[in-house]
C-alpha cells in the first residue's frame, strides 16, 4: 500500500524516545521515498488537541516506559487518538530493566484508536532517574539497530496491499488486564511510595527557567522554580536539562530505588 507520509510521534521528556523514533521514521521515509513529519506531544500545550491521522499515513509512535507501563498520565490523552485507518509502529524506550507490558499496552492503545500496527520495537535509553544506568543510550550502536529495524519495516510495508486486513502485530507482554505498575521496594523488601517525591533545587540555580519550560506536566512554578504547582512524574527532564545541575533528589527510599 502506498504511504503518503511517515510521522514521528512521541512523548520524550529527556530526548531518548525522540532520538530513536525520529531515526526510525526518517529511514522508513527514505526507503519508501515519501514525506515525513514530526509531532512532539511532550509539553502540555501539545496535548490540548487530539492526535489525528489519515489513511495513507504511517505513524512511528513512541513513549517511554514508566514502571513497566505506558505513563499513566498520558492514558486519557492517548485514548483520544483518531487513527482513521493509518498504519502504526509502536516503539517504547525503557531504562535497562524491562519494558514489562509497556509495548503491548501501547499497541492496544493505537489499535483502539483506529490505527493498524504493522511492526513494533523496544529500545533501551538512559534511565530517567540516572546518569549511570544505560548511560548515553541510545548510542551509535542503538541508532544502527533502529535504522536496520526501519529498513525492515519499509520492506514489510511494500508487501502489504491493505492495512485493514492484517492482525495487530504480536509483541511480548501480557494482554489486558496488564500487570500492575512496577513497585519500588526498600532494602527490606517493603514497598516504597515515591509518588510524592519531587526534585529539590540547590544554590547553583540561576533562575534560567529551563526546568519550568521542559516540565511535561507544567508543574514547576515560573515564579519560584523550587515550588510545584502540579504533579511530578519523575521523568528527569528538569534534572537532566538543567545547565547548572541545580536539580536533585535526596529522598533516601527513592534514591535506593
């Protein structure tokens, strides 16, 4: 079936999902000789209107995996997707532990939204909590794999005459009802509730407001970046994108996790 446009669509707080999804979409578009476009719905303003696609689109759709699942703060928004018969490639990025049911959940969300999943992938990215776990990934080798995967997708697309006639792509994971979110535990094995943990700000802060600009929940106050006006999803954006390295965690249970 002819593809009119390949879309790179993603939520990417620290850039790992963006890098991988854009690489895959670019190579597919080049192999198919068609146009490409980008839709970044990381920031709150980008999630004010539903994502809409057309038959003839191929959507490379990426999210990170948080606690083994698609980030729960995105579910309400993702359930408004209007696929209109487009083809889709769900892609998840995980921080080197496991993606559990994140990929199968994303596949199901896209199928429910009217997209036909034709391929899927899980890639490793530097962990959102850490500069050590999967450090600097996706790296050059990961980008090579992403390109190789994309070439395979393009070849498969060329062999499909009608997306509506294919079954959802088979992926690893437990079908709905999915497993519960991964539960952090302390040294004694006791469950730890990290939902209320938020980054702190040290004296190196120069009030550049980058942290407020990059927060995907719009939760950091622009009047005082040490204050939160909403929830913190521990995505790592404010910490990893602060040029002064002024954001940090000190909660003992969270750091152990």
